[in-house]
């Protein structure tokens, strides 16, 4: 009799757990946080066409976008960098996104150029400009820092109007570049196929606001205020509705991929504490078809100097991020022997330490299979120097 009751009680408990399981799983899912960043504002009107101000156009689009998300995607938290006509410095916009540990940053803008016939939308991700046209757009949007009294000190002497200042973007390997490009593609696809805008494509340029955010980030140029017809479209209710709805649909598609990867709320701090060996073992057990290959660190030749003696050497820079990443193989596509150093507010990650340039070139060929954007850097006495200077020193040694 007692055994029957115990069995019955266990059975009831099991049924209760099974009934509650969907609710528990739903509660455990990670809440997605998106930052909507209407550019300019307050004393900074942005581009203008007569009485049409960029700051007003993008604020209206941003508020509509946020409304669509709140109404149709209740599991997403929307945070605005501004929801009224106020001036918000670039560094504060990025700080808001980083503070909320956002999953996506969407900066909204309207374009302007000296050729009134040009029309269309384009979405930018972080990177070094590949054309004068892209540089001009970056200069226009970055010039907002000139409204900040301490801009020279805060942005470490960055001059938005100087081409030389943009060289620094060549050395930023954004860990979120792939996700940023994916969302940017989805935005442009919606602009082209759903609302019939001229698609000017996904581009790269050096935007300060994107550089300082620690998440996938895009800057959307929703059209040209320098074109009279497009300016009127952007200023109209229908135009703003269409632009906002296109971005919303792109975001909805992007979110599906986010949900499939997130699944459960993982304690990131606890995860990074897992030892490299344990992490690799777990991945091999749970993913038998896609195992993480642990690549041994490059062998040091018999003639190579020890680290203490090796005062001038070459390495490969793999990435640069705004947050510290544990240097374990699981975080670097299976590569081991990763080192890191903090330069200003940026964490940089390297592999290899060679005194022979041909050896670092050989390593680069292998590493680029996993990190196509990896590039050679040089150090002397612990300080980074140019590769050219390192070669000269080693030749004369």
C-alpha cells in the first residue's frame, strides 16, 4: 500500500514537472536588448533640407521602430539613447548600450552630399573606409563630437576632419563584425525588396559611435536629404512608417537567429571560469560532428631566443575588443597560445612570437584560414612598433 502511494506521488510530481517545463524553459530564455540610437539632437540638427532636420526625421523613425518592436516582440527590451529632442554626446550613446549589455545597436541617420541627384539607403558597419565617399560619410557623422567641449581630450585627440585620424580603424578587428554585417544585409534587403528604395549596399567606415560599442552595431543612412524628393519622403509620415517597418522586419529576421543561438540564459561569468580543457571536452561530447580543433602553439626553433632575450619580435593580431575575453581555445576558434594586452580601453589578442619575418608570414597563412583579417605586428622591449622599424632593427643587429 505504501509503495503504491509513493509511486503515485512520484508519478504526480513527474506530471507536474512536465506540465511546467515549457513555462520554465520560456522563463529561462535570454531577454534580447536592442538599443535604438536616433542620431544628432538638440543643438546638433545634423543634415538639413530647408526646414527638414535630420535630427527630427531619425527621432520619428526611431520612435516608430521602438513601437513596432514593443507591440509585436514583447520579449525584447527597447532602450533609446534619446526619445526627445536633446543633444547626447557620442560617448554617452555607446555608454548607454554597454551599460545595458545590449545585443544589438542601431544608429539612425539621414545622408547628405553635394550631388542632389543621388538617392538611396546604405547601412554601415565598423571598419576602415575603402573609398573617399565612405570617409566623407564618416567625417560628417563623427563631426558631432565638435559640439562637445572636451572632445579633444575625451576622444584622445581624434580629429573628425582629418583623414590621418581614421588610420586607427585599420587596427580594430571587431569581434561582432559578422553579426553586424548580417543584420546590415537584412536591413538593405528590406529597403530594396519591401519598400522599393535605391539600395546603395552595406559599407564599412570609421564611426566613433560604433567603435565604442561592445555588441553587433550598425549605422543606417535612411536616405539623402540633399535630394528634394527623398527629403520630402523622409519627412512624411508614410515615408517614416515605411523606413521604420523595413528596419523592424529586418530586426525580426535577425532575432530568429539570435533566439536559436540563445536558448537559455547562461551565466557568462561562470562560463568564462571553465578551464580550457574542460570547455574543449564539453564541446567534443555535445557536438560530435563539429569538434573544436585545438591547434598547438607555434613551435619555437632551436635558434629562437627566449622571451626575456627576445626584445624585438613579430606577432599576429587576431582581434581587438572592448571587453576582456578569456584566452582559451574555445574563444579563439580552437587556437591555443593566445596572448592579450590592454591598450587604452581596447583589449588586443595575439598569437606567435617570432624573430624571423618569414616564420611569422608562414604562421599567418595558417592562422588566416580561421582569422582572414589577422595581420602582422611588431614589438620591441614590450612596446608596439611598426613592422618596417622592426625589420630595420633586426637587419642591423
